[in-house]
C-alpha cells in the first residue's frame, strides 16, 4: 500500500511539474507573440498612416490638377482667336472677357501686347468681388509697368505656358493668387502678346483640411520658390519661406532635410522632430506648377492605438495563463466528449450538404440560357472548393439588355455563402429598375457596408450589354479584369475601385466599350488563375489565355478551361471556388462606325466637360492637337449658344451631344428641346469692321464655319438638331 501511495504521489508530482513547465512555456510563447504583434502592429499602423497621407495628397493633387488643367485648356483654346485679334486690336478685350465669362475658376485675364511689336496695350477683364459684374481696365500704365512682370517676361523667355509664383493680392481681397501665362505668336511665329488667366487659391486651405484621424496632424503647401501657401500658422502664409522657417527652428538639421525634400520635386517621406517629438512628413509635388504638398503626422498619434492595446494584451495574457491551467486540469475529462463531437460533425456535414443544394439553386444553371436569341452565345459555371462557397454569378435579360455580374466573397465556408446569397439578392433588387452598373454597384456597396460587422467584402464585376448596339457599360469593384476577345485577346481596361462592403459612400466609376460581331468577354474569379498543383505552381493568366485562343462555343471554352485546370492541378486539393462566365456577342454592329454621347444641362459651368469629351475622341482617332483644339472651340461655341438662349431663363433643359466617328470623318450632332433657332441662318459677321461698327452676334457661327467642313440645321419632332462635320 505504501509503495502504491508513493508511486501515486510520484506520478502526481510529475504531473504537477509537467503542468508547471507547460504553463511557463506558454507564458514565454505569449510574451514572444506579444513582441512580434507589437512590431507588426507598428508596421501596419505606419503603412495605414502612409496610405491615408498618400490618399490625401493624391486627392489634393487631382483637385489642383483639375483646376490647373481647366485654366490651361481655357487659355490654349483661346490662343487661336487671340492670334486673329492681333490684327484687330479694337477686339483685344473680347479674348480675356470670354475667358472670364465662360470659366468660373478664372478671376481675371489680360491679353498684353509686346511693346516692340504693338506698343503698350494690355486690356484687363475681371469679376468684381470674385463672381460679380464683369469689369474692364488697362494694365498699360506707368505705375504698373506690365512688361517687367514675371507673368509677362517668363512665357516670352521660355516660349511656352508658365505658372507664376503665388502672390498675396493685397487690397484685392487679401487672397492668394497665381497666374497662368501663354505666349501668342503671329503668322510668322514671332511672339507678339501674352494671354493670361488669374486663379484665386483661397480654396487651397479648405482642400488641405484638418485630418479627421490624427487631431494634431497638419498640412503644408509651398511654391517652387519655397513660399508657404498653406500652413496651420496663419502668419506664415505668403509671409515666410521654408528656408526661413528651417533656419529659425530649434532642430535646423531636420527642418533642412524636410525643406530639401519639399524642394526636390519628388514624392516620399522623411522624419522630423518638432519640439522634441517625432513626426512623419509625407510629401509630393504638384505637376506643372512646381508646388509641393506635405502632410505632417505626429508619431505618438500614429502609434497611439498600440499603447492602449498593449495594456489589454497584458491582461489577456494573464487570463490566458489562468485558462491554460484550468484546461490542463480538465483535459483528462475531455475524452468522453469526443463521441458527442463526432455526432455533431455528422449533423453539420448533413446541414452543409443541404446548404450546398440551397446555394446552387440560387444560381441560374440552364444553358443555353436564351435559346431563341441568335445574337448571344452565353455560358457560365461555378465549382465550389467546399460544400458551400463564396463565389457567385448571375444574369438575366431586360428590355433587350443583358445584365450580368460575377463576384468573389472574402473567406470560405458558411459565412462566405451567406454573404454570397445577400450579394446576389442585392444585385437583383438594384438592377430591377436600373441599367447603370455604377449606380447598381453603389447601391449594393452602401447596403452591405452598413451591416458589415464582420469586415467581409466582395470583389465584384457588373455589366450591362445592349444586345442591339453591342454597347457595354460596366463597373469593377476590385475584381480581376476580364479578358476581351476580339482580333486579339487582352485584359479589359478596368478601374480598380474598392470591393463591396469595405466603405460606404465610395464613388465608383463606370466605364464603357463597344462590342462588335464575334467579340467575346470572359469573366472569372481567382480560383482559375490561382489554382495550384502539388508543386505550389499557379495556373496563371498565360495558361488561361492559351486555352482561350482556340475557336470554340461559350460552353466549349468553359469545359476546355476546367479540363486544363484539372490536368494542371492533378491530385492537389482544390484551394478556392472556381467561377467562369463566357459572353459571345453575335450582334450586327458596324465596325466602320462608332458613336459617343455627352449629355449636359443648360448650365454654363458644364462647358469644361466638352474638352474631355473631344480629347477622348481625338485620342481614339489619333487627331493632332491643333485639330482637337479647333474642334473643341467649334463645339464650345455651338453648345454655349444653346445653353444661353435655347431655354427660358431659370428653367432646366438638356443638351445632347452625339459624336459619330467614321473612317474619314467626324460628325457632332447637338440636339435640344428648346426654342426653335437656326444659327446657320444668321448673317455672317463682317470681320473687316471694327468692334464698335460690327453688330453684336455672328462671330460664333463664323468660327464654327471656319473650323468645320459642313454645318447643317434641322428642326424636327419639336427638337433642334445642329450637325457639324469635319473631314479627317
């Protein structure tokens, strides 16, 4: 008995020692894990701060570039008429007046003559109070001496457009201004004048607003000369340079490093100490202007979350050690529960099988889906990696258009399957009365983001194919770019956007392309390209493209791809859901002709959209820059006439601009439902008369006729139609 008792006590002692050893090892493991988590958490927070700062800088760059481009385009588009006005000096003021009147961003403008070419003459036109009555004055005064100003001398010296250093408009509203100047040449190529556009920069402070995540973060904008344009210290704005601030700072070495970074014209990040505290400075240049922007983030705010979480982690570690001791105590009692677990496992497998059947019943699986249609060959397939999966596709016809989608839910198993079902239901609900993929995706994203407590997301591609015209509109939400099969196989150009459910209120972009007879679109999830064999090699895009090269039906393509994947993977288990759609368009669209549309309201502020519309067409047709500028000027004159006079004042009307691109010509058709008016019936302007002798009007249609080869007007079905044709 004593020996048995001693043996039992010895075994108990060994068990206690083994348990203590396990607890100590677990504590060491948890502490090591905590250290690694801290290191990786700092890296993640640093990356997050970097992404936020870069996003803020990119957003500001885009906005500033938009303003800069609008001003440059407005000046460039007016150079032609400015050249004409050089020989009609009494009409010089019309060019800056047109710039100010038709471009809300331009505060003032002048067309200043080179003294040696035409004497001192610089009519200046500006808006009183920033957006009021148009005023005129002359800059050709002894007090001002415009030939010595930077905005006049620099473009002449460089022979091209130039953005001036920002300056404080003292006495004119005390706002920061900058000027874009461009030389105007005569018929012999000699510079005879300078055309300018003054831009107010009072919106810069609002654009580079306060950071909502880091309370003490701040932004800077500096000019090419180092002048501070935006700063949290108001006394620095347009009164201090970065050189002066760096020289007077306590840590001049850090400030000089930041100063060099801002003046380098590059993007990046540097560290900076302010009052002994570390900061991260993210900086980027502003194209064309020579400016630089910076976002300054305090390090203690960037890493604040780690310190708070560290306390909770320590407490959790202590609780984990206690729980581990309890687990070791109860480990001996766990064997009896295995039988119960096996029964639960069998029940769960049965439920998953039912879930698989329910999930598959939601996916249309009848092929060909539209046997009576001769203009479409369509096939789709889905192969879940487990009983239930997170891939989806859907499609249906409505009003002669094919609405379709494909998606891939993050994660696997039941949660992904539930999100898949919600996504498919939202697609059906959103597209029931809507053809715009952008609005469909926006509605789905906002709905999913509001209830996304588990941080799951869906990569998604949505499209609407007009089976009559072959016009495809689509919106991509973080999904793999589909393949477009025409005379070649290439990825479809897509905007990445973000997946569904990540963030509500995101502005998704819609794109469009025309499909012609025998074109095809192949959509897939990453279960195709990322399928792995036993050597961990992926199937990839190259193998996918090789299979697509053969001539097959839509169903034949999908079967060939599945066979190729099965052969490549071999005995390796399927790692992800595999979903594919193949859309073969067999419509009768004419490949020799394509159409573009732009719809505007009768609002003069929408005129700048014409430049992008014409620019895209010019790029696609490979037109020269001078021809594109002339086309834009003619279109702008015609559309401006409709906006200003077609509809009663105060009423809302539409202006439809249709561009028909042919092999040897380009036709613009401008239509509206306003007051009937034939601009071609107006008498042509006598450009030989002076501005005072010439009657008002007629110059616009004169410019249109000079630029375009044919101009026709027709009134039918209670609408005005103005056709302008340019032979290419």
